[in-house]
């Protein structure tokens, strides 16, 4: 927790805002290539053999490769669903922590693929067997589990009919992935384990997060609006001790005092759960 807070202070300014929009744009590009020029995707897949030959762009461009099978209705629903949960996570965690989670998953997958390539033998034939098996599915997997952890009581309509809480959906999803680990080949196992490892490590480093439901966010936003209505115009009532943002400049932000800090230190929603607690000697 402290490590991430220190890291954010040093490089937090480089976090990509609205990262989920960028990912959705990559997904759309991948589906366009899949329907119009599928051969081009062969130059974007995560294949260590060709990466070592100089095609280093494959370390990143594999996130464009869509899942196997294409259905326009299912794809649109999937894009909307993952955009919704991704933006909710970004608002709850903050831009830097969300960036760290996404790029951490990409890096873990890259490392796992390279290790597997060398362990199995490092042959070109193995590169062909890996083609297309690392796709956006594994990014979505880690997003789904992270959302279920952060919003356990949020309900979704399973098959558009049955309301189910995310914690149960996440549990079923996790059990299925464990099952696939034992039934898939080594390439499939590697991709799944890399995604789960990213989720597990991130959970262990952020387990002190307060679970915030959409209902609670709405209630706090409404309360903030009512308080603002009786406040003097142009005078800030809240200011973040980390970034200096106020409720006047950023009225959409939530501000809270930290009960674990020694003194009256107030933080915005992006730093409430990520700052290093102030302790008096």
C-alpha cells in the first residue's frame, strides 16, 4: 500500500486518463481488422519467437487481438459492459491505480509468455501454436474479477433476466478459470495464471479499500450537491491534501477526512484510499 502511494507521488502524473476508452478503442480496431483484414492480426499477436527477432511491438499490440468468434450483438454488449465496469473502477481507484492494474496485467502476460517460450524450447513451431491465444479475453478477465471485488453487492442481470450479485458472479468465474487451468494446454494455463496473478497481487496490495456500492456513491454525490447549494459561491469547502484540488474547481469529486491520519487531513476520492497516513512522532 505504501509502495503504491510513493510510486503515485513520483510518476502519478504520467497516468493515462480515461484509459478504459483507449482500451475500448483498441478492441474496436481489433474487431474491424478481424472482419476486414484478418491476416493483419498475425502481425500483432503475442509471439515471443518473433519478438526476439525484433518485432517488439507485439509486446503491446496483442491487446488488440479480439477473442475468437465474432457476433455483432454480443460484441456490442461486451464492449458496453466492460466499458461500464472499467470506468467505475477508474473512478473508485483513481487514474494511477487503474493504470497500474491494467499495465501490470499486460506486463505479467508478456513475462509469462516469454518464460513459457524458453521453457518449452524456443522453437518457431511453438510460436505458431501461440498465435492468437493471447487476446483481450484475459484483460477482461482481470477487470471482471477486480470489479467483483470492489463492488461485491452490485447486481447484474444474468441472461438479462436473473439478478445476481457480482460477488457470486465473480466466484463462479474464478472457479471456471481454475478448472480451465487444469484442462487447458500450457499456453492457455499461462495466460490464465498471468491474469489471476495480477488480480491476486493487486488485491493483496489494496485489501484495505472500502467497498463502495453505486447506491452509496449516488447518496454521497447527492449530499455533496445539497451542501454546495448552501455554500458561499467561489469559496472552497474541501481541498485535497495531496493534489490540492478543491470542490470549487472539481465539483464532481468526493472529499473525505482520513480517520487514520494524525490531524485534520482531507483527501479527494482519488487519494483517500491511496495516500500514506500522516503520523506525528
